[in-house]
């Protein structure tokens, strides 16, 4: 959450434009539409959810306050166009919205990875929003903010992490009932060690689902090492 800055005083104008950051690093985008592009990742600290399969629990706490100007300078220093703002849940810090707009103003191709539990209405439309829909297997299905679906455009993407055959059938139903494929790209990923990737691929092909199967490149290449 957007914790008040210690000693910031009453005047809003005096509040520094800062965000709590876990890490900023250069890697390959491992998933979604921009998979394979060299990308700078800006990982914001904190998340109000606790998905069973979460692989970024180290971003729940800690981090350090960074000025937005310093974040932009560090991103620019990496010298690539693609930037992914992720977490944790980046939108849990309100000032994330300003960071996204400034990254776009600076000419970056910006994506946002968000849990689907927080309103995306105010995100800059130049940003590609990669919105999770939490399946029952995540343990956080109740957090899905369904009003977000109506806000999706072809510039956005929705992602399901599939933990079981039951999750697959649930997700297949959501795609059909809400005509998600008519709005934007729909991505299905296997939850590592819970669903065999080939089995999930076979289910999608057998059902001719209008979704894209994806595996996380960074896990295949670097076995999910932090900072890669
Ligand atoms: S929303 Fe993302 S960061 Fe938060 S607990 Fe779930 S998987 Fe982890």
C-alpha cells in the first residue's frame, strides 16, 4: 500500500514523488506479448494478495524509497525501450500511476503486470496492462475485480495461471462467458510443478480455445534466479 512518507508533513505539495522499490534490473521479458524483448523491470514493493504459487514473495516487504526522477534515470541508463512495471502489486502504491505516465512520456514501450484486484481505470492508456484473473487454485479468486474487464482494450492482455484441470475448466468458462478474446489477448500459463505444460497445451488445442499458451522464458533460461 502507499504508506505515508515519514515526516512528510500536512501539505500535499511537500510530499516527495517517491515509490517503494524492491529492484530495478535488465533482463528478457519472459512472458506475455512482449516475450523475448530486452526489458527493464521495475519491481514495486508490496502486495495485498497471497497467491499460493507466488514466486515474488520477497517483494512483499522491504525495498527502499526512490524518487521517481531517480527511477527514470536508472531505467534510461539501461538503454532499452521496453519497460515492465511489476511487483508485488504495483497499483497498491498510488504514485505508480505517475511513474507509468512518465515512462511513456520518455518514449518507452511500457507494460504493467497487475493482480486484477485493483481498479485499472486511471492507468495511462499508452500502457499495456497485463491483468491477472485469479483462478480458484490461486486461493485469491475472491479478489478478482470484475469491473476491470469492461476497461480492457486491444492494447491490454489478460492472464490466467492454471493450477489444475479444474482451474482450466473454470478459466475456459470465464473466457467464454465474458467474451474475453473479443477484448484483448488472453494468455494461459501452467503453474510450475502443478500442471504439466504439455498437458495444458493439449487441452487448449483439443478445445480450440482462442487463447495463447505461454511458458515463462526466464524460468526456462535462468530457473527463476532473482534479478533475471
Ligand atoms: S498478486 Fe502476484 S505478487 Fe501478489 S501474491 Fe499474487 S502472484 Fe504474488
